[in-house]
C-alpha cells in the first residue's frame, strides 16, 4: 500500500533525495567508503558543504556580506545562540506560537525582551499583526510559520530595525528578502533534510557587537571562521540537504516551489471550507500553507478518532493533530506531492459519505 506522509517533522523527503542518500551511504563520491564514515575534512565532503552553501545563496538570492552555516543541534539551540550573539540591551519578539514562546524564554536570560505582540490568549489561532516595533531594540525576532497551530507570516515585514527569523518549517516555500534580516535559522527536518542539522544565514557584520564572552561553540563567528567545520558536522543530514537543494533547483527554484505549495494548500483548504463535517481552526487570513490544522464540527466531534483510523487504514500517515489543538494536522511540506493531498481530500469525502 502506498503511504502518504503528512507528519509535521521529521517529515517527508523526495524519493529522489532518499535514493541518492542511500547510494552515498553505500559508496560516497566513488570513494568506496560510506558518507557515514568518510572524514569530514576530506576533499569529497568539503565539496558537499561548499556546494550546499552555494545552492542556498543561489536559491534564496542571498546578497553579499552573509554566510551560510550548517550547525549541529535542533533549532531550539538557536533560541539561546541568537540572543547570546546579538542581544546587547533589548530585543523585540512576536509571540505567535509555542516555538516563539520558547525563544522568548531563552532570550530573557540575556537581556530585556519586549514582547510586542502575542496571540497566546486566543490559543494562537491568528498571527499577530499591526504592532509597533520600538526603534531602540537590537532586533525583532519572528517565527514565520507555526507548525503546531497552523498560522504563518508569508511576507517580509517593513520595520525600523533589523530582523531575526526562525524559518524552520517554511524555508524555500517562498522568496525571502534576506537583506532585511541579520539572521535566519531553522532546523532541517521539515523542508530540507533529516533531523540533526541547523541552517543559519547570518549577516557577518552583525556579529561581534556584544560585550559578553561567548562560549566557543555558541559563537557564530567561530563557525563563520571555520566554514562550519570547527568540529565534526552532522555529515549525513548535510549530505541529504545538498541532495534536496539540488532537487529544488531541478524543479525550478523557490518561485516554482511557492506555486506548488500554494496549489496544495488551496486544494485542502477548499475541501475543509466546503465540508459538512470538517472545519479549520485558524483565522483564514493567517492560514499556513505548510501545516493545515482542522477539526470536526461540534456535532461530529466524537468521530475524530474514527477518521484518524479510517485515514490510517488507507495509508494516510501523521494527520493526528497536536495535543494543543486536537483534531487533525496535515503538513504540506515541499516534498509532499499534490497527489497525496488529493488522496486525503478524497478520504475526507468518503468518510463524510460513510
């Protein structure tokens, strides 16, 4: 039975990327060794890091003056690395979901944090907007896509300060004006690679401005100076990231990915909006195209478990909603084909009729 993977993360990878990674595990770059065992300082793996960096720059149109880093650990590590390196006196944060809230908690260890907007009181069903950003902050931190609650900011704000963004789950789903940001980061396990590596896009002249001493491994400058090779990097996720970036380029780049992602999201949201049984959980204008959250209407609430079982029996995997929302969550990351979305929509129709 074909499986349709809607897990929120670790999430779906393209079959081409998986197959090429398997080949590299068996024999990497004709060396007769696995990518799992070859030296990270070999010319073959050094070429992987360099190509992945260049494809990041090309696909996201990253301007001069920035560096792309591949670091170990989850994006949660960046919640402390960002303020450690960039927060001198005060930073502004938007509280748009669980991960944004966790980032705020970490930043408060390093200086004053001004939470300029929050949708927490409404269980994060809308993305904060129309807020004022103070001009005396070191940066404004955003979490552009909220995987748990299904809201997203799909544009680059015009604000009077530099920005930092966690783009873990929507990177490469739309063009980004990188020049507005001092730093963009994310875990790879949504739209890029298996878990275990972070990407960081950092403006080099934003570094070195804080007075505090920074531990070597938590200092971005360390990794800029050493080309992500200060210590042994997570070689397998980085190799898989390279294969994904190559695949993105083959597909037509970020502009084409945006079109495909919007088509998938429109297909599923249309089915939800025209359903007798299902209903969305977030404000329409703030809906994520990466993570679609929906529930049963109140009169059918007791059937939610039945639908998960019905869908799972058909090979639809990972649609149970996060406990903070309940119901269902379908993650529509870049590697998910439209065919899978249509298959889910058909299952929804069939369950309604049943």
